[in-house]
C-alpha cells in the first residue's frame, strides 16, 4: 500500500492485529485490480472460502482410490465403508447434538424431504405447515410438494407467516398445525430466530418443529438436543466452507431414534453397517440418524466437509461467535455512516443476540444504482468487495469470523459510500 492511511483505515488494521482470526488457513480470492491484493470477501453466507487444507486432504483420498481401487472400501487410510462416521462427531458438536442424532448426507433440500417423510404426518384437521413468509424458495417448494404428496391443497396447507407472527399463530391456531419448519437464521434478513422458544411453543401446540439451518450452522452456536428440536437440516457450502454443493447435514432428536412407527424412505445405507453385506431383503435400521441415509456416500465430496468440520472443532463455535459479534458489531457501526445520508436501511435486527454474521441492506428509491445486483457488480469490479444480492433491492454483507477482517468491513463501507 502506497497511499497514506486514513485514521479509520488504520484503526481497522489495528483491530485486525489485535483480533486476527484464522485467515491464513484459507484461500482468499485475489482482487481484480487496485489498491489491495485480496478481495474483501463478505459472501461467506453464500459460498464459504476454501480452507488451504482441503486440497491436500482431497488428494490423499484420490490417491487411495488410484492405489487401491475397490479395496479402498476397507483398506484406504480412511476406509470408505465407515467414512461418513468420521464426520458425525464434529457435525454433532457444531449443532449441539449427540452423535447418534447427527448424520452428514445428501444435500439440504433432499434432507428436508427425507425428514418430512417422517415428520410431516397430516392427520384430520391438523395438516398445516407453517413457514416464514420470507422462506428460501427451495423450502417453500419442498413443503408445497409435501402437501401435494399427501393429497392436500398447498395453498391451504402451507401457512406463510412473518417471523413475529409465529408464536401468536401457534397459540391461536396451533391445533391445525402439523409441522413448523423455519429458517434458524433467515437467508434474506439475517434474523436469528428464537429457536428454543418457537420449538417449545410448537410442541405446546402439538406440532412437530423442524429447522432449516443453512444460514445458522457454523454461524451461531446451536443446542439442538437441549432445545428439543425434532429435526433439522443444513448445507455445508456457506459458513461451513466445504465447497459448492457440498454434502449436507441432518439432525433427528434422540426421542425419535429407533421409533418403528416413523416412516422413512430407505436404501441399503439405511440398514445397520454390521450386517449390510448379508444382503438381506429386509433392512435392520440402526437406532441413530444414520437410518435416514439412503445411498452410499460420495467419499470425494465428504473429504472437504471433514476437513472443514475439523477446523470448527479446533477453533470452537463459542470462540467464533465471540469474534463474530465483534466483527459484525464493527460493521454495523460503520454502516451508520451509509444509512445516515444514503437511501438505504439495515433490514437485520440491531440487537446482536437476534442476528448472526450477516447484515442485509435494503436499497430505497433515489439510489444512484438501479438494483442490488448492479451495486454488487460495482462493488466487486471497482473495489474488490465481494457481497451478494437478492433482487431487486437487498444487499447482503457477511463478515465470517474464520477469515473476514475488520479491514474487509471498512473496505465494504468505503465502497458503499463511493457507489451510493
Ligand atoms: C435457507 C436455505 N434453504 C435451502 C437452500 C437450498 O439448498 P440446496 O440447494 O443445497 O438444497 C438454501 C440455499 O442457499 C438456503 O439458503
């Protein structure tokens, strides 16, 4: 850097020296041009960055395959047959679950479907599914498809509510609700829901309560077991840094494990490992979340998830949350200069206890950019600041505590002040 630092930039850099995070463990994409070598990457809520360890670990798995062929199922350094179990412990610790309650498999929406096969059981008047009005579209499509699968009209069975309406609705109409399925952290607004309170209220109303933790896993501390959550699913490509389309996770509470009354879709990986190769025509599912598996897992895709989960284990979610509160609080403070005299407002709750790493901005009329997409393109091309948009008017910035810096936050705000 040749240009003299402003006091604000010097302060951001000083904060980073005191609070460095784990940036050196990641590949940070280079900036297109300009003053800084690296991008200010604030899109880890969309796609997390690649840990440096991932390539080496993946190559080791590939080498086993090259060297061993089919024998790798038993003889690989990390044998493929029980490979998925290597991910279970760290994934369970991440979401506050018992290992028996946790399984890494498939992708997020597929897991939501497999879990709804078991946990959406409409019966008589109790047939509704409550989701949030700003649910991610995949969840909305999935619950509508589940309603149709049961012969119900999705326009009637699916109830879309603002987050603040959920508790009141459960108290008033809860006897018609079969399932509550909400995002733990909303993808658009970044609002962290009160997972224990909503879970308790859902249960009090006689409903099953499941959570989509796509934006919560690896972002905020979770205690799914203690909170009594019935089921949950999450993806691994956002805060979990396991690569595009990475293998997802699922949780089923202990009280449901081994329940023969619960329907499940099955395949050969639903049966217990010890007798799988007896090739019996009838499965013997274990009394663990593994029973929700269907197919044998994609080993080469599991490796990056394993590497990333090991990192979370080393650093610990509690320490990450501490740093996340500092970083996001710092960004929120800097953004006041933008919202003070530019036509934008912050959508995310101001209370740090009600949000994770993400802050969402809404562009109002009168802005010098026509859409959030246009703003995102300008931030990237002119400033090397990577954010993301949800059209037409929402910009999302997520300083992720593993690798984002105070300086990234400062750069984002300088870029917004220049472009808006
Ligand atoms: C909240 C939420 N749910 C579901 C999905 C869809 O995930 P997948 O394509 O991995 O099934 C996403 C993707 O970003 C998401 O953010």
